[in-house]
């Protein structure tokens, strides 16, 4: 349950100023302002305008593109807070960069998310809260407590309020089937997932010829990330070809690289709806209540 949290200070990182402010308001907790800028040569500068000595602090900072800049800002803020006497630092990272590089697919590849975890620890992070991490197994690799919370119910509730109760929920592949299952518990329109195959060398994606009972029905594709949009665009086109009345795209992390949005809409989607884990013009659903609930508990 949320309530007054006098034991925690909240720091909004440069990448998520508005979301951090909203979380602080829900928690009724104090904040420490961050002054940040980029030097002409591209180096980052951060400064805290307030004391964190002997305090527990939560740093809200997403690491969406430009990932490396946002990660460095997180490291700087965590190290700065510890250097100024903070007794505990919780990193709230709604979108966790490099989480898709969670294993060695080919010999000699960097296990990038493990490197990020080690850097967080070195910078002073004591625990991590993220949202819909790409694979929950990677959290076991972090050298401190790490948890992922799900925004899928929030997305499904958004569509229910839009009048789309009864819509079919589709996951883009078997690895994401839990998203469709969770959404169906709210929408009650049935669910399914596509069988996807990816070439590890070329990155090209292929699908089985799946059939779904969507003729004359609304359908919503639920995923954690939309990056270049190829997978979602293909799923939209498939559903439309199978007779779906209206098709929507929902995701937690709307990266929408390049012409991703255009591809999805041109294939027949009515709209794309994302969360403010990654700020964008499609970020219609706020995860502030989700984060506030996580931080408001005795153990985040």
C-alpha cells in the first residue's frame, strides 16, 4: 500500500523527470533535485541540490536510447549519492538497457547485461527495480536484490476502459505468451501467441502459419518492447488478413526506432499504446502507481 514515506528520498534522473515527480507525489516523499548538463565535448555533468546523508534514496532513471548516456548518468548519480553519505541506493530503471543481451548466442560474444550489473554494483546500487525485463532469469545474475514488476495489467486496463473488453490478446512469440495470458484475465476475449523463429546470424525472423479465432473481433498485440517494429507489423498484418475488425499494438517499452510506428500503422493497426517507461508520444499509460507501490512496501 502507498502512503507517506519519510524514510526515502527520491531522485529523478535526467531521462525521467516527469515520471520521477509523479512517483514522489504518490508516495508523498521528499525529492532531491538533479542539475544536469552536457559539456561541449559530450561529457555528462550531474549535481544534487540537497542532502542525502544517512538517507535511503531511490533513483528513477530509464536507460532507453541513448542507452549509454542514460546508463552513465545512472552510475554517476548512484556513486554521487553514496559518496555524499546515502546509506542505501535503489535504482528504479523502468527500461533496462542491454537486457536482451542476456546470454552468449555465439562464441566470443559479450554477456552485456552481466557487465551492466557489475557496473551498477560498483557505482553503489544496492537493489534494482525494473519493469517487464526481457528475461526474468537475468535478475539472478545481479550481485544485489533485483526484481521486475509487470505493467501488462495497466495496459490491459487501459484498453478495457477504451471499451475493448472482449478483444483477443496476442503475444508476438511463445516467450511473451504470459503477456497475452495476463491481458486476457482482464479483457476476457481469448488469447494466443505466434511461433517465431529467428536466424542468429542474420537476425531475420520467420513465423509458422498460425491461425487464430479473430474474424470480426478486435485484437490487441501485447509485447514488452517495440524496437524496429518488424515483428509487430507482421502480426498486425496477419490478424487483419485473418479478419480481425480492429487491431491495436500495446507495449511497455515503445522504443519505436526509425520508421517503426509508420510500418505498424501502415499494416493496419489502429494505434500504438505504450507506457512512460520510455517517454514518447504514444506513452499513454503511466507506470507511476506501479513504481510507487513497489517502493512503498517494506522491501522494494
